[in-house]
C-alpha cells in the first residue's frame, strides 16, 4: 500500500504542476501578442485595427438579407451592389464606436465614386430606426442580421467593421473598428483610388 502511494505521489505532483503551468503559459502568449501589437503601434506607427483578412482578394460572401423595415432603404442583396464599388459597413445602435464613426459614413455616402450599404448586426428594429433617425441614414441598402450569420460569413471580428468591395464583387480592403480621418486618408481613400485605377 505504501509502495503504491509512493509511486503515485510524484505522478500526482507532476499532474498538478502541469495544470498550474498551462494557464500561465496561455497568459504569457496573450501578453506577448498584446505587447507586440502595442510596440508595433507605438514604435512603427502600425494600425493594429487593420487586421489581415483571409477574404481580401476573394469574392464577397453572398448577400441576401431582408431590409430594415421603416428605413426607406432596399434590402441588402448581392444584386443591390453588383457592378458598383461598395463600402459594406457592419453597425448596430448599441455600438458606441458606430455612433462615433457615423458622421464620416454620412460624408462617404456623398462620394460619387462608391455606395455605402449597411449590415445591421444583432439589433432591434426600433433601436436601429431611432439610431438612423437621430444621426441620419448614409446607407443605400440595409440588411438585417439578427442572429449574426451574415457577420460570420464576412469574418467579422467586432463592430463597427467595414469592407470595400469592387464592382466585380472582390473584397479589396477591410477596416476593423471605427473610421477616423486618419484611417480614411491612409487606408480607405487609397484603396478606393487603387480600385478605380484598376477598373
């Protein structure tokens, strides 16, 4: 009996040690990743919100969402954006950064080079209509995504999030987080110009 306990004792000790080490190792990986991102942002001026996307350069997922009733905009379908340079913006009334970027979307909606459409993500109809009524509606079409399925198809990390889609349906550019004047100047506007030059 004492022999078995002696043999199992060290094994149990090692098992407990490993169980304690695993969470620490995971935390160390996250801390190192966050540290690298902060370093890149502070030292190299890298925009950490410009996350790479596996969808860049591929065809946009099919759009087939019902319209936001009461918004006086059409449903968001692939046909609604076909043949047009399009900015697809994922938004919700409960999203504070969406509210912050909204004035810039209104300005973008006046740009004759592209159209702006919206995916209303996990929102209530009355709240979404109140949001647009208060801040204005920059969208030519709005698709309702109540369960987030369309957002999953588009690879959304968090909202707001925007995608520039070429007239042929290719995703050209992705922005995670709200637009600000700098991200427009250094990210979206050059992507628009490149798209137009390519077409």
